């Protein structure tokens, strides 16, 4: 995995050693950031990366100019590797790593974000409710964007805040705005 664009363009992100981590494919990541690049000037925007894994999405956002990224990851070994990667990229001052289950993190009513990215396990029990949890929980700032990766077992195109759904191989991106 590599950073696609920005100040860290071409820099490698170490692969996950855990079988529980499924990194976002390059094709899907390019689609996510193509959409966001057309919508945002990155400077000053805050990002929440749920199910962060290797930090692939959040680090890409930082590379493009996001001011801060909050990573949420439950797996201890994955969190340690993510911390090491953030240190290697020199972004410690711009990140917060929350070693928590995503449900527990969301229950804490964290602050609001401009962009929320989520790549949950496709069989995560709360996945069908995640758009409503994010949007009804006031986690997304007005004018913000929530992007959810999921598979074909989940359908969000009828959600009132879903503005776009597009498949990328096995993965489907659903994009929500308040």
C-alpha cells in the first residue's frame, strides 16, 4: 500500500499482520479521494477514520492536507503498528489514536468532523445502523461527508442522506451528507 497523492505521495504503508484487517483496495481508495478532492480543499478539515487498520485512509487524508485525523481501532497489535507508522510519517501532532471498539468510541459522543471514513468488517453486526448512528449522533459537521465501505449484503441507496452508491469490485462505497 502506498500514499497516492500529497506530501507523502509514494510513501509505503506497512501491511497489516492481523487477519482481521482488510485494507481498502487502491482502486477504491482512489475513488474515495477523487470524490473528496472534488468537494474539499483539504486544509483545515478534520477526519475520523473508523476501523482504521493500517491507517491507509487517514494517512492519505493527512498527505492531502487534512489538519487532523482521529483513528479508531480495537486490535492491540494493529494499534501498535499504526502508532509506529504515524511516528515514521512524522504526523504524531496531527493524529489521535483511539484504542477502542468503534461502538464504544461512538457511545462516548466524540466531537464533530468534516469527513468520516469507515471500512468496517462486512459482517460487523452494527453496520446496517452505522449511517444513522453517524448522522443522527451529530458527528458530522454541516457540509461534511461520511463514506462507508460495505459489500452487497447491505443496501443504503434508499437512506435519506445517501447521495451516491457505487460498486468497486466486491466493495461498495456509499456516500452520505447531512
